[in-house]
């Protein structure tokens, strides 16, 4: 209902789901960001995330769970998924985002590339690999009931 499907291409340095599970990357919640950048500058933005964004977000306990560029477009969109350890970390991040603080330099550096940013909160579904620590198995299936 009302979303846009995207084909995502992982940044060469982003971890696979198997690596994330093995490293026990978990979140109480997840920040899902869709970042619109200047056309043709998506890879430059991903480099900025790798070189500075990961460290900056780690100040709040956030851990990058995935970084992708969208395919079949104008090379102007990036999708990021951050594992957030607890709700207080989310609140501290949002508070800092809207005030001068730890995120000021990150906002200033990324502003040269960013045209738009949408951030929403996600929670694990019952069989989410980041929640269970493994990929779902056939045995996990249950019969559908209305």
C-alpha cells in the first residue's frame, strides 16, 4: 500500500546477512534510511558513510547493518539500515540530529551530497535473521490460518 519497490545493490564493503548473524548484530529496533543524493553521486555518499558515517553513528551505539545503492535509476538514491541497541539510543540520536552536537559534522559533510532523507523505525519480524541469528529454515514454516 503506497510504497516503491527498489532493486538494491550492496556496497562492496557491506556485510552479508550470514556475516551479520555470525557477528550477532542485533537491534531493539532498526533505522531504515532512504537517502536521495545528487544524481551520479550515490557511490560517493556510500564512501562517506563508510569513512565517517559508521564512526559517527557508533557514538550513539548504532551499527550499520546494510548499505545499498538503488539500481535502474539515476544513481541518486542510497538505502541504509542501522541496528539501534535500545530506544534511548534512538532518542539520543534524534535529539542530537536536531541540535548542534555529535551529528553536526556528519550533517554538514553529507549536506553537500544529500537532497532528501527519510528515516523510519523498523522492528524484527518473528523470523527475521537479525532477530533469530540465522536464516529461516523450512521447518520454521507454519500453516496459514485466518
